[in-house]
């Protein structure tokens, strides 16, 4: 219920938002990115699409991850995240995905790295790091918090900007 209320507040714009004409701190990620990696031990083909949303007040991340498991069985994971700046280095948002999750996001921006922590004490908790490397490649690393409170990496990919 808390997550649904958070989603409604974010989407309705009840939180204070920057001037829609101001530059969003994630503008440098806007565009389509494609690459490969691994997710939960499976080969994966990943596509990220970053761009402005809701009058430019948010940056939207759309993820499509096709994974190939044993016997060449394919699995598809899709998700959408909305990020809104709170201050110069902090963003809040919401994550919605094809597994039925609706999770709050608290993110920090450190130079060319976005570190997004998603979930809450009463749901799964994870962390996604999106790091722009010096060669222009985007590295994405996903981790989940286990019952002992430790982070376990479950996904990693390198992506190249397509447009």
C-alpha cells in the first residue's frame, strides 16, 4: 500500500519538481544503449532507453533484458524506472517491472555513476549502478540484498550508445 501511494504521489507531481526547462542531471544518459552480459548466470542481451518523461521533470529508464538459460530457453525481463532530482546529487523515483514489482528508488549521482537503491524494508532490496566508462561504454551492475544484509551481484552488462 505504501508503494502504491508513493507511485501515485510521484506520478501526480505532488513532490516538488525542478523547472521542466532546467537540465536534468541524467541528460548525459539519454538515448538507446545495447549490450550483453549475464543475469543470474544466464547470457543476456540488454537494451536500455533513457529519456525525458512527464514534461521533462523526470528521466525514464526503460529496460529490456533477454536472457538465455539452459537448453537455450529464453526469459524476458522488462522494467521502467522514473527518476526525479531532489537536489544536485540525489534523485527519487519509482521502479515498475514485468515481475509485478512496484518499488521506490533512492539514487545518488557521483560524477558519471548513478547508484540507485530500490525497494524497502518490507520488500526486496536491490542496487543498480550505471557507470559511464571513459571509452563511452555504459557498465550496469545489479545486486540484491540477502537475508544477512549483504549485497550479492546478480547481473552485469556492458552497453554501447546506439543513438
